[in-house]
């Protein structure tokens, strides 16, 4: 079991640039979640998908953020244009469709916007 | 609005000094409460799921308990390798999983 795979591990970019974060969930998992973690706000849910369909994106901060899941094995989170306040660690997590199954997290992407 | 509050924010213990971490929650229709451990530079790692008030789960030096309003993570005779951030999360009816801000635990040798 390879676990949830995120890339890149670190991203440093300048304000105004487009940033794309990538996630490969565990094979067979029906749900995929994107979270953002900062010291001030902890882990915030941004969006989650069920069977590749976005279910709730109410946590997406603003229109600069978008997420897609074109197939069961790949998802992206895009920020365009990026701003310094977007600096955080972004986590992807997946779980099965079983009732109360736990989330399995990737090791995150640390984003720094200068 | 669903909410999870953890206390204390940080805790320093001597090796062998037992203590408890608290997670209080308000959620509409609790489907499950989860405890995770997070080490620096890593993603959260699943520890326990609790489903209903009165339930308890154990793993090595950790024991999690659940009431209708809160959960406790009891740490018995901790070791330095238990140092980590411990996160609590709840799942409501709508499949959202909401996390608390965590407790940073440091065990001194």
C-alpha cells in the first residue's frame, strides 16, 4: 500500500503566480479531501469529493482556489493568482466509502508564497 | 455550526507522568470521533475511532474515551517517543470531517 501521494513536497513561488498541487489517493478509496494547515487556524477543510464529484467546496477561501478530480486516481488543487497569505501546508486525504472509515493523509505540500 | 475544541494547546510532561488531553465538540448527528497523531513534517496518522458515548479504545499507552459532549485521550506512563501533536476530529451526518487545532505534547526524558 503506497499510501496517499502528494507532490511537490515543497513549493516556493512569487505572489501572483499560479500554483498547482497534486494528489494521488489510495486505490479503492471513494472519498478525497483537501485540507490546509496553519498554526493559527489548524487543519481547515477546503473541499471534498465522493466518486470524483465535488460534494462540498464551502471551505474554499475564494475564487482564486479551484480543485478538480478528473479520475479516481488523481486530484489537483490550483491557486491562481497566489498571495502570501496562502502560505501553509496543504494536505490531501482519502478514505473508503465504509461508514466511519478514517482518513488516510499524505505528507503534505508546504507552500511558501513570497 | 459544527465545532471541535481541544485543550490544552500544549503540554509538557516528564517521562512516566500520566495525563489526559481533552476534546469537546458540538456537532449535529455525530457519526464518529477520531483521534490522530501528527509528527513534524508528516501528515496526521490515524489512532482511534469512537462511535458512541461510553465507548473506549486502547493502544499501547493511549486510551480514548467518549461522552456525549467530549472525548479524552489518556496517556499512561508516556515515553519521549510519544511526543507529537494529537488531533481530534468529528464526522457529522454530511460526511464532513472537522478537526480541532490539536494539543502539542512534549515528553521530557
